[in-house]
C-alpha cells in the first residue's frame, strides 16, 4: 500500500502506551475526597477509583452525645467501611475484566487504563 508506514505506526503506538502508563501512575497520586453529612463522613479515593480511607466523626454515630462514642468503635467502623469499599472495587474490576474479555475474544491487550 502506498503511504502506509508500519514502523511509524508502531512507534506511535509505543509512544501512546508510554503516555498511558505515565498517566496511570499520575492518577494513582491524585486523591479525591467525598464528604457527607456536613463533614461527619469523609471517604478518599485516588483517581484510579481505589478507596484509600474512611473517616467517621463521632457525631455520625451518636449526634446527641458524640463524646460518648469511643475511638475504638470509630476505628472499627472506618476499617469495616474501607474493607467493604475495597471488596466492591475488586468485584467490579473482575466483572469489567470478564465482560471486556468476552468482547475482545480473550485477547490480552494489556493496555493500562483501557479496562
């Protein structure tokens, strides 16, 4: 074919893959915080949608007597919520991979951030 340059196209694909990998690494460093209840619940995720932390203020557990809520209870609830978020993320990632695999016919495209 006239005008078809396979080496140029391959180089562009390699450059694009390097850029995608770099962007994926950059996204891991970006944190976003979701807030509910006027700030009594805070959840942090990175830009790759990985849950990072959950913070619960005593007012969320007992608004009438927040001083009665001990730190151990708060830490346990924060850990449970974070574990549940991570579990859901793992399940979502598995479902996405399964669905995309059915579309790609099982080809391992291994392009970061594609799926």
